[in-house]
């Protein structure tokens, strides 16, 4: 995902120095050739039409709508303007302030979703599955499938447990995540940092949680290493690692499940 790796005083997106130097194409349109945000949301938009009802699972405060983001990112993510309805849930009450939702509800971790069966054409979960506890994963997957219409899609983007992001995050205790991320990403707010569990973040675990007759499509993706903040040497090392890493160990998993 092409994001600013520096600090902005206003809401205008400006690519940071490290991003611009290592991915100069970002200056033409605000995104890079490896942009995971565009990869994911282009595919999400291909699954939507004007009549779609969407559930944003882990909607949060609508970071993309209130923080500096490239205009193309906003257009792709702003599908609430092109579909029938987008409803949101989150374990964090900040979801109640999300300006992009038709309705917002606070839920308990691993709890039932406050919707009837087969209400949604698509559920989107962007960087959410990594926060689901192992004991909650079966209930979460069952609830996501329950609220989907037959033939509807779950679209999720999440770190690969065995990729560089997943391995690095698991090496840092959850109670130190905010402190470590403050050093790597000084522009990231503490309220946007959550504990990681990695119980739904391998191809094997996903296949077990979404078995046939559901259709599971999973592929790896390597985006810009923005998790290293503005540290250019670390970015170069991460770029080299990504080039040498087999697809099964790509840092991010793009997950699409069609309800059978």
C-alpha cells in the first residue's frame, strides 16, 4: 500500500522521501506498482454492483476517509457511494464515529454478528483476521458465512503468519507493539494498534475454517515495506527478502471466500 512514510500537517497525501526515492512512480498518481491497497480493493470492487449490501467487518473509525490517503485509494475504498448499503461492526466503539457507514454496531470479540442470515452480498475484512483469537476463529468464520448470501463473497486482506510481517509481529510481545510501532511508524496513532493472534493467517487454517462447498481463493502479495516507517536501509533489505521469498511466504495474504 502506498502511504505517506512521513508526517503531514493537513489532509493532503504527499508521498514521503523514502517512498518517493525507492518507488519514484508514486509521484505519478500517488501509488506504486506494488500497491496492495489497490490490488485488494480493485478486486473487491469487481465483486460489487449497485444493489450490493456490504458488511465492513472491523470497520474501525474509517481511517482511509479521515487520514491523508491517495485519491485513487479513496475512490476504490469509497464503494459506499456506489452500492446499496455498507454496514459496519467492530470491537472498538470508535466504529460509531465512522462517517462512511449506513449503520455501525459494537460487537464482542468472537461474538455473534447482529444481523440475520444471508443479509449481505459481500463482507470485507481488511487487516482484521490477524486479530482473531484461536478460540474465536471457528465462531468468527461461521458468523461471516452465516450473514453472507449464497454465492456471496468474503474479501479479506491479512498478514501471512509465515511472511516477514507475521514473523516480525509475533517476535514482539503484544504489550510492546505500540512502543515498537511508535519507533518504526511515528505517524501511526496508538488507537490504530491492536493485539495480533494469527489464528486465521495460513492457507491451512483458512482451508479448515472455510471448507467445501465454499470456494476459497488465496494468493500472496508483497507490497511496499511501509511497516519499517521511513528507514530506507530496512526497506531495501525487505525488498531483497521479498524478491527471494517463495510465493507461499509472501508477506500478505489476499483471501476471497465464496459461500457455497
